[in-house]
């Protein structure tokens, strides 16, 4: 999942050059540096009482289809429980 734009058939009404130029500009401004292709999305949470906060993780398939990159985040601060 990429924040912003997903390459769907809706974009097919634009000329290819314009579409690619637009996608390049948008990809440069989003965290994953790419436009999503509408693939399945997987997310999970790692949580343990020994952690200061849960870790939210999302694996994304590499462009070459050979592996995955793991994007994760966790809230700032310590948990109160």
C-alpha cells in the first residue's frame, strides 16, 4: 500500500508519457518512493509486554519479485499499562 496514488485502469485515459511523468513526481514525494499497483496488502503488529510500544509492520514485495522489504513504525513514548 502506498499513500497517495494507485495505478489502476482509471489512469489509462491519460497519455503514457503524462502518466509516467505524473507517477514519477508523486513517487518522489511518498515514503515508499513508488506508486502502488493495487496488489494485496498485508500488515501485522508485534506486541509483547517487554516492548515499550507495539511495532506495526508491513512487508512489501520488491520490484524484482525476489523478496520483500519490511516497513515498520512504532509510536513514540512508553506504554502506560
